[in-house]
C-alpha cells in the first residue's frame, strides 16, 4: 500500500500544497459538556499552533443574550473569551473562531452548564458558514502572480540568448516588462484580497502577504518604468525572484515539528514551478511578439531548463506530499487527497503536451500547456485550503475532565504556571530510568485531557484525568515539559536536608511573631496581576492595599473595605482571625529540599487540602520564612516577607 501511495504522489508531485495545516483545538476550559458548580470568569481555548482572533466569536446563555464581557483576546496558542461577572445558572453555548498562522479561519462550537445537577448541555450556536471557493481563487491569483513573475525573469535572462539582434532585444525587454507588470499586478490583487481574512501581521500568513504586496507594488513601478528605460528591467527581475520564497514562508514548513529540510524543499519547489509556468508564459509571448531565430533558440534553451525544473518539481513535491498523507485511503476520503488525484490526472495531460512540444515547438501547444498549468494551479489553491491527511482533525474539545490525582507521599513533586494552567510533576526512579508523571490542571481545577505532553522529548502516555506519564533516561538534573501551550522546566536535584523540619520551624516562628509585613503578587493566569502590601499584627489585626486599587482593614470581629484609593470605607462584620497566619494548612506532605546556598534553603512541598504546590525559601540562620511561591488552580502567588516583629499599628479608618 505504501508503494502505491508513492506512485500516486509521484504523479501528483507537481505543485503540491506548500503545506498549510490549520491550527487545531487541543483543550478548552471549561471543557465541552462540563457542568460547573460556579460560573467561570472566562472561556479559555488552547490550540496546537499560534492563533489570532477570528470573526464570529460568541458566548450566549441558551435562550438568552450574550455572556461576553469584552472583546476576545489571543496570545500565542491561547484564545480567551471574557465572561460577564456572576453569570446565573443555566446552559451556555460557545462559538470560537481563530485565524491560523496559515491565514485560514477555523471555527467550532460547544456548550457548558453552570449549576450542580444540571443535565449535559447542548450548543445552540453553529459555526458561521463560509464558502471556500473565493478563497481558493484568491490564492490562485496570488500564486499565479508570484510564479509567472519569477518564471518570466528567469526566461528573459537565462534563455533569451546573446544571438538576438538589437531589435529583438528591445522587443524582448518590452514583452518581459509587460509580463512582469501583469504578474506583479496579479500578485498584489491576490495578496490584498487574501489579507481581508488574514488578520494582518498578527499571523505569519498575513505578514507574508503584506511583504509580498509591497514588493510586488515596487515591481509594478519598475516594470512600468522599464518600458521606457530598459536598464531598470534587471531590477524588476530581482524583485520577481525575491517574491519566490514568500509562499513557502507563509506555509506549514516552518512550523515546529516539521523536518529540517521542509523549508528548503518548499523553496526549491516554488522556484522550479515558477521556471516551468512563468517560462511557458514568456515563451508563448516571445513566439508571438518577438518573431525570428532568437525566440526559437530561446525556446530550445528553455526546453532543457524546463526539463530540469520538472525533475526538481517532482522530487521536492514527492518529499512534501509523502509527509501529508498517512494511507492510500486518504486519497479518496479527504478533500486533500482528492485534490492530489485531480493533480495527477492533470499532470498526465501535461506530460503528453510537453512531450509533443519538445519534439516540435509550436505556440498553440505551448498555450494549451499553459492552460492546463493554470487549472493545476487552481487545484493548488484548493489544497492550501484543505487539511492534510496526515493531520486528521481532532475532536472539537477534549472530553469532560475531573480533578487530578495527587502524587503519592514522599516523592518529589513540583508545579509551575503555564499560561492559565498549573503544570505539576512527580518523579520516581524506575531502574536506570526516571518515571515522570505530569498533571495539567486547568483554571476550573479539573485535569486538562488530550494534550500533546512531552518530557525531555519523550511523548507522555495518558494515565488519568489531566495525567501523562513518561520514562526518561537516567537521573537528569531537570525535566523540560511541553504541553502544547508552552514549556516549563523543573529542577530535579534534591539535597539530603530535613525539609519537613525546616518548614515546620518556619511556620512556628511565623505564628509566634508580633507582626509581619509582606508583598504579595497574585495572578489567575490571564489579565491583570495584583500587587498587594499586607500587614498583620497579633493577635487579630491586618491591613492590605492593592497597588492602585482596593484596600481593607480587619480588627477582631469588624472589617472595613473600599474599592479604590479615596473611596468611602464600608464597614461589615468579620469572623475573628488568628494572626500572623501561615499560608499553608496542616495537610502538607512531600517535603524535598531542592536548592541551597550559604544563607538559605529552598523547600518544595504539597498542601493536599487545596491542593497547592509550594516552594519556600527559608533563612538558614534564623529559620524564618523569607519568601514563597504557590501554584494552584487559577491561583499563582508569590510572596516576599519584608519585616518581622516591627512596630506595626493597625487602627480603624477615620
């Protein structure tokens, strides 16, 4: 079967797709069909490639109005749909829309519910229907302009030889200038039409279109000027050659995970295709408008150049096409495969015409060859809008998830923030290897399923809710975890020091202090990060001030709050607190000393009640807590202690 696939790909190798693989949704929070006890602050969607905001994003309450609180935002592989505060219980439908780096719009829908005991919700929204035919025609126009310009430049300066007399040379320059001008105009028109949905330079495809349009516009000016000043023709030809790498730069060949040779194969493929198509256009024009021996000799030289170009097109096309199909059945079960079959049929016609033309150069046969090539280029436009078979579409979202499983007591466990997710690992020896278990927890506190997790390059195997396990060689000093939405690095070295005793002593000293002052940085993983100054005074007083924001005072059974600096204080009752307070509970386990220097210890441990992962930095001389970081669901905090037992006086506001 694989041999059959090779044969078909050889036939279809002319003008393969310049592989464009659309971004795919990997995970969402909330998940599709999730039933939540409380409303989320936003809908967060993770993709396998960088995206920008597409048209038609919407979140609605089924039977009601919009639940969006603002404009959708995209950052890297993340799309965030902000929601209104305090959404009521009910079913909510989500329509997401993003623009891939290749310029394509990708959409999907799902639903979630708010309120315990609600049945599984169904989406009341549908993706926005978009016709793909105009998009294919625009891509055809853009590619035609790029290839025709490059081929015309090569033909004029590589095939049109020195035997041409002055009259033929002037005619050849004028014909080339007209061809280049028309090709540049087609390139500009195609780029401008495509840029309507490419989201500008926010995507790689959009940026390439902007560069191509600018270059082609310069080329149009040079080509027009070359009609009166032929010395400018080489400059226009240089612009035409400069356009040739751009289709490859906008494609999937530059994406992570592609083989190193993919960009080179794509560029060579476009160059050879330009020589063939653009050269044929130039040959037909020269035979019509530059009669005489010079054009015939140019046709003979071009025949040899075109043969080499066809071989390069076939070789590089085969390399790219084989990476886009995984089975013979995909030739007729996918749009991508059917377009490849259509290309194979058109190639058979081209081979016959080319063979006849090689035996006897005739302008009608050249024109017929050009017409078939133009239709073939339209098939390429369809291919660039189709998903390659080797990358089948994944489910719209991962199945509903549940809480992650906590690691066994005693093992090394660490956590880090990865955009809005909390990524945790636990490590245990497994013979001459290390078994690393990764758990990815979303903002809703549930495990994130269906992620392409890799640990030091080893693909993780699903092992439960949000759980992935991988065995890596030896006892490495660090683990590099890639979740598809980002990468985090964890240190794996531990020191033989009494971590539990160090943390217990730091907690006792903190509770015994007469006062503490510390700075707090808190983020949910998206949007604003809060910076707060806290003061705690034994036995039951505290105050806090958020930079540029709210403030509060607690004294015994009373508290006072205000929303902004200068706003009115509002009093309310308060359960008395025992202060200063330790930031973790008594259900802490998995103590490991992971770093030390002359003055401090760094201890990692897990608070199982939240759950929350801590890293505490402790003074070796005094035993006091100097700073700590905490990772929990949608809760990423870092605190630095500024003073202990200082003169802190907390009073009611005036």
